[in-house]
C-alpha cells in the first residue's frame, strides 16, 4: 500500500532489473491457475481484513472529521486499471478538500522524475493525513476495490489519467495486469525510487508473478506498515 535502501536484496531470487523488456501477453494469459487462485485469495483476505480492521476504520474516520469537520472521510479518484480501464479508487482522505485543484501550482516542486508527482512536504496534506500516509493507513479502503475486482492485493499501482498521457509504449506494459494495493515499488524505499525504476520493478513483477512472490510482498508490506520507511 501508499512504503530501507532499495531492499532488492530480499527479493534477489527473482528481482533483477530488466531494460527494454517486452512482456508476452500470451504468457500472462497462460497463467490460468495463478489468476484463479490469486482472485480467490484476494477476495477472501480482503473480506477478512475489512472485518478485523473495522474498529480501526471507525477510529480513523473520527480523527479525520475532528481534523477537518467539513470535509468527507473518504476520497475517491479515477485511476487507470488493466488494459486502460477506468475505475474509482478509494482512500481515507489525507489532504484538504480542494487538493486536486491545487496540484497544478505544485507540479514544479515534483521530487520524482517521470510521469508521477511526489512532494515530501506537500502543503495539501492534513495533520492526521501525515500520520495515516506514513503508515499507509490511508490506502486501506482499497480493500473494497479488491472485492469489486478493480484491484488486486499485489500488482503495479494504478496510475492517474494525466500520468498515462506521458507514458511511452514501454511504460504502458504496467497496464497489462490488474493493478494492486501494494507491489515491489511499495516494499522498496518507494519515495527514493524514480519513475523509470518503478516501471522496471513492475515489469519484473509481471514477468515473474506467482503466489509465493505475492505472499512475500504482502508480508513485507505488513511489516512496513508497522515499521514505516520513507512513505509520505
């Protein structure tokens, strides 16, 4: 979800950056059993997680309303999913209500190269927002996206429309699979990883994806939520 050095050492058995890779769509389609069990695993785990985390959801909702009584608890944003499909992604609101309208003025302060925006001290982030973003708690409502089938627990992060407009054909390979709540980028020092390296990490994941890798990424994600690294 929204996660000590590059930490690639922990995934060295399958993580080696590939340059100019072209993912085989036929290879992805042939993974019938993997996709079946991945979907089943995603839905069951998401339902269990929502039930167990429901008290936390209530606490976060109350804190968001205390911090900004006039704003909503949840925030939704149109993202690009598999094969360019549009869907509404959910989050706990961590920014001021008109954050999207203020983005244009902040683009010149972008701290990441490529088709992404990251700013460590983003003035749009609320007080409670800084805390829930640090621990990736703001991403938890995406469990609903997983149940709906818009997202998977593990996969490339879903980009914004404006980001995809700047994608090369190579970058668009990220869109060949269902996007995820977490992935290789999230379990790396993600805010210190540039856009192009993020693309390489995603392509490497897509090329090698299996249930064992997904489970490893999920376990690493849970640890990072407890002991956060550079997320902001």
